[in-house]
């Protein structure tokens, strides 16, 4: 696979003693078939999966695996009786807050969104653009690059 977006991931396969592990193209195609009706994920996300989808060294926590993370997100939505109207794929979770890409966007480097099923119970927006420590409107590549920069410089997330 030619790496166009995830150059920082490619250039930093090992950080703080942790080594990235990616998925094979066959595994990526299986995930696309299962979670995106066989339609290819956005290019930047495919590159991430290829280089670091099984384990990454820059702070994305996928619990027991990225496939299981999709199940946990769906379970939390079901528990809270929330529904996301667009297809999504979660790549990180922290305290019930899921970082996702929306699969119906056509950009090769998609925007990053947050899904917070439990806060939505209290009247908050279910799907939102991240705010706070990171800038708003991050593309997936920008978020990955910022995460790598923070790990390399010992900056908390």
C-alpha cells in the first residue's frame, strides 16, 4: 500500500517502547465488508489500519481490538436508546466517549467526530466535533499526527 496520509505513523513505528501492528489488506477488506457493505474505508483510515490498526503506539485505545470496539459502541448506543443516523467506525474510546469517522463522507482524509451516548441521555448532542484539548475540525490524519507529537514530547492528551 502506498502511504499518502499516514506518513508520521510510517516514520514512527516505535514510540516509548511500543511498536505499531497493522492489519493485512485482506483483514482490512474483511472489516470493510462487515462494517461498510464492502465499500472501501477512506484512504487515510485504510492506511492507519494497514500500519497500526491492530495496535498503535500513539494513544488510541481500542480495548480488545478494533472489531470489538464497534460492538461496544453499538452496545452503548442500545443501552442508552440512542441512534446514530449515519454509518460510522469507532477507532478510540475513553470513558464511554467514542472517536469515530463517518463512513458516508467522501473525503479521503475524513473529519473526526465524537459519539457520547451517555451524555446524550442528559440532553447533549450525540454526534459532535471534538472540542477542548484538540482543535476543532480535525481530519483523521491531523488527529493522528497530533497524537504522535504528544507521545514524542510527553504531552498529556
